[in-house]
């Protein structure tokens, strides 16, 4: 046991070393990382209050997990990447030190669990009475974080080396790039494997099925639309969209598939409806289904009726979308700092494209690599247009929808905590 | 096409007769016409060589004839027989070989198609489907599905003397899941190893963006897990979920190298179990469990799969030194180039200690790969590896003999020949 504690301390020291020797000057904003600015005191306060309500913080990045052999192994290998420019280094940093909301999703799931309570017939041994949640729900919260983090590592931490391979370069096997990719892939797979085993231990096949459809949706989201060489997304070309609309007869009858059965894959023709539809489809698949389905699974574990589960799903989905909208608004509060990139599929840009399609000429430059786009110019253009106002409306819409679902649950301290979190997010 | 299908039909008929014979335990012998015409033709596309006219088993039999395998205690007869109706005194029935692919034709014929169907249903995006189904074209050996089903059916006979279609369907699903997990790991491995070709065509990382390939691998895993949950069996889900962890840990073990020889061998053994044997063992175990078998039988199934998997991988490591790239469909001496010290190298180390530093630095220096290759061939490493593989084959046969006699149970013992003597 003592050895493991020493190993854990060494590990944390390694990680600190990793962060202090980072080469890149600014941390790039990645729409999937969702970094929050330091000024959100309201936000932090709401979060820490909420944590107290459900007991100790259940982040899988707790010491228990960090002491496991696999993660120690992983971190030791990551040390070799220190000083390189492989994106895994910055990804790893933001995971552990960044003020990111990865750990918050587990918290949301726990709060929803507590808020909904459980039906009769759950064994005493399953309940964590002090926290007001079931042990299985705690496991579920960990699983959600693991799946999300795994996907983040797979999408941000892996570098596309296809163009290098094609040109016949003999990439020697210990080069940083390949090694970094290896660690990113394996790291993500470890998390997925752990998530898989933990879910299996819940011994509830419906929950497993639902959560796996969420994982499937996330993978699905990485293929939508035009992408650059590093698979960063670009918005739909307005010209091509118009053409597609002309060729399509029946758009209005396309219903959001998850109104009926949220285990089915999304029909991407829904994106034809306009900037809001495109944004909704993209971000529901990327984030919304995971949070929604995990809230639904939490209630499933508590043997709550289907109607309540449905409410939980929509609550989670609208919360994730409201969150995404507030993230999209962040860069427009100030001048764009030097070297910062914008997410090209963020709501302000999509709305602006509808208003003035000429901005696509600038975006088009990102077809090869999104680094080639002049973000300063885009920032200026969008700030002048209706994009920001409409995004604020979008955020309000989803916040309202989330609150509506929330108020269908009985009043409790957990519900209040969720309210505060939502309001803190809305406020700015 | 019609000629080969009629030949295949007669081969099938013959197999059925043989099955009935064995099952009814009759001592009467019938000589059978053996031919190697095939119904098991893979779907073609421009990337693949078209292997026509040889069943998988046929090519294995040819491999047996061609290989310089030293004599084993497993009989290797490939007789030519004359016609169906001639009666001749012949040896014990045990000498007749079962072609498991023929035996399981009904279940295996559409297995890749069904997997592709499942992948199609999970998304509406063409590119994702394209990448995900790239390795499900029917060109693989389909070893895992075949073993899973064979074990499943053998256990059905052992326990109930019949094959309940619902149970077989569930076992077939498990076979599909096993193949999908395997392929998902191949997809990720190709990105990790930066390989150039696999199964005779460009590997998936050459053709597509690596990030998309990663996501496609995750997608295949997600679909496999969804299928697993739909079996609605807690134990089976637990078994097969553990496999992914084993696969990744095995891959991680490959990244490190151990100091002493003893440690190295146990490290290699554990790594081989995790990377290869775990999936087959757990698939067999799942197949047994879903049939309702009791604990000793389930354990037998697990150990059988484990021994088969280990033997399979040892032969694989052996072939890396022996076979050419054309036969294998992937480059030869790949393990050395990746810095991996497999069984032949570890054995050769005993005779040539100069391999030790090479192993520690993972054959990175120029000339290391060639020198190691040469030394392995000069030493007894290859024979020792084959002996090790044979040991596990015999163990597997012993385990299979615990089950009641049936064509499927015989198939379980007969495929050891395939495993041991294959050329690719």
C-alpha cells in the first residue's frame, strides 16, 4: 500500500513537471474541451456547493484511479512526450489542470439522480444514504466522465499522419508523432475499456445499450460535413446547402428522431432546416446525447417510470446544448486574443453565414487546415452581424427548455443546486 | 459457378453423411469423395486477389502437404477417395477429418454480411460505414466466429443432444461480437503501428484520415457493445466487456521490455494471452454460458479457447519468420521491425546471448533486424516455438475430449491441425 502511495506521489510530481515544461504559449480553445474563463466565480461557487450536496466529488480522476497501474503506465509514457508539440500534451494538461467541465458532467448526473430519488424495491445495500444516490448511479457518473474523456483524447490527442505516410516518409518508430498517437489511442481505449467493464458490472442491459448508443452518436458526430486534414469541422457551404434544399422535397416532415426513440441514429437531412438545425444536430450528437442519455440511465437504475426517464433525457440534452451555446458566446465578449482560433461550427458563425454568406470565402480557406483562416477577420464580421444576438436567444431557448423539464421534478436541494448551475451559466 | 456449386453440394452431402455416421456411433465405414471445390467465395472488389476454387480448409490441407512440419502425434492424412458408394475396410473413424467451415456453413455463410448490416443500421453517414466495414469483407480467416460457433454447438450437443435454434442464434451473435471486437482492435492497431497492408490490401490507415479511422474503430466497438447488451445476459456482457481491457493492456505490455530472461518469457506469455487468447477464450465461455452450461463445462470451454488462442498466436509469431509477405498478406519480419521480441527470438536468446542487448534496445539500430532474423533461423528457436504451440494444441484437444462425441466436438479437435500447420 505504501508503495502505491509513493507511486501516486511520483505520478503527480511527473504531471506537474509536464505542465511546467510546456512549450506552447497559449492554450488553444477547442470547442470540445470547453474551457471556462477564470472570471466565472458564480459558476465555480455553484459547482462547489453542488458537490457538497452529493457527497465527495466523484471524478474518476480521484486519487484511487490515479494510483492504478494503467494510469501510472500511461503517465510514464507521456513523460517521453514532454517538450514535443504533440497535441496530446496540451490535451492531457487541460484534463488535469484546466478549468474544464469534464468532471462537471459526472456531477450533473449525480444531482439528477439525487433529485429524482429512487422507486421502491431497491436494496438497502445499493443505497449511499448520506449522499442520497445509489452506488450504481455513482458508477454511472464515473462512466460518463470516462466516455467523454476517452472521446476527447481520441479526437484531440490523435494527430492525422496520413499525408506524411503517403509521401513515403519513413516515419521511424520512436518519433514523437507516432508515439504520441500511440499513447493517445491506447489511453482512450483504456478509458473505454474501463467504462465498458464498469457498465457491465451494473448488470442492467438496458442501461448498457443506451449508453453505447450515446458512444456511437459521438463517433457519428466526427464525420458530419466538411473536415480539414486534422478532422476539424467546417460549416456547410451555403451554396451547396441551397442546392441540397432545392433537390429535397420534404424537409418539414423530418422530425427530431429522439422525440420518438432516442436509440436510433440521427438523420442528417435535419440539418437542411437552417443554421439552428445544423447547430442542433451537430452538437446534440457530439454532447447532447451523452448527457441526456446518462441522466436517463441514472433514472433507469433507480427503476423510475419511463415518463420520468424521458424528462431526464430532455433535461440533460437541453442543458448540454445551453452549455454549448454559452461556450460559443465566450470569444465574443472581448477582443479576440492573438493566435486564438474560433470553432467554425459555433452558433454565431452559423447564424452569420445565413445572414451574409460572403464570410464563407474566408472560412473556405480552412479546407486544408483550419489554421489558415483569418479568425480576427471572422471575429470582427460576426460581432457586427446578428450572430451574437441570435445565439443568446438560442441559449435562452435551451435554458428555458431545461428549466421546464427540471421543474417537473419535486423541489429539493439537488434541484436547487441544478437551478443555480444553470443560472450561473446563463448569466453574463 | 454452377460446376463448383454442384461439387460443393456433393461435398456437403458427404459431410452430412459423415456427421450422421459419427453421431450414431456406427462402426460401418464409408469412403467419401473429397474435393476442395468451394462455396465459400468471398465477395470481390478490386483490391483483393480472387481465391477461387479452394475452400479455406482446402488451402490449409495444401499447407499441410507443403509444410515441413515435423511429425506430430496428430495424424496428418489427406487421402484421395474414389466414390461415395464404394465400401472398403478402412481405419478408425477418428482419422476422417472434419472441415469446420463446411460444418458450420449455414451459420458462417452470411456472418460478414450480417455484421455489415448491423454497422449500416447504426448511422446514416456513408464514410463512417465505409471505414467501419473495410475489414469485414470476408477475406479474414473468420477463426474467432468459427471457433465460437463450433464450441457452442458442441456444448449444445453435449448437454441437450440437439441444437436449439434460439441458442444457436445467440451463439452466432456472440461470434459476430467477437469478430467485431477483433476488427476494431485491428483498426486501432493499424493506426498505432502505421502498417501498410493487411490481408492483401492496403491497411485502413493508408486510405483514410487517421482521426476518422480512430472514430470508426470506436464506432465498431459501440455497435458490438449494443449487440452484446441486446443478448440480455448479465454474465455474458461481463465476460466480453473484460476483453477490451485485456486487449489494451496487452498492447501496453508491448511497449515495455523486461530485464531478465525469465521475466521476459512470462511477460510475453501474459501479453499473448491478453492480446489474442483472451478474446477467443471469453467468446467460447460466453457461448457455453448462453447455452446454460454449468460451471465445469464453462471452464472447459474457456480453457479450450485460451489454449487455442495461445497456440494460434505462437504459430503466428513463428510464421513471421518463416513465411513470405505474399502468403501472409502483410509484411514479414514485422514483429522485429516493430521492436517486438516474440517466442522464436526469446528461445534463440538462450543459444545466442548477443540477442539480449538487441532485445533491450528493441532492434532499433541498423542491422539489428537482419542479424536477429539470421540468428533465429540458425538457432532452435523456430522448432521450440512449434513445440510450444503443439503443447497447447494437445492441451486443447484433451479439453475438447471432455465433451460428448459429436461432429462439432470432433471439429474442435480437428481444427488444431489447422492452427498448427497453417501457412498464413
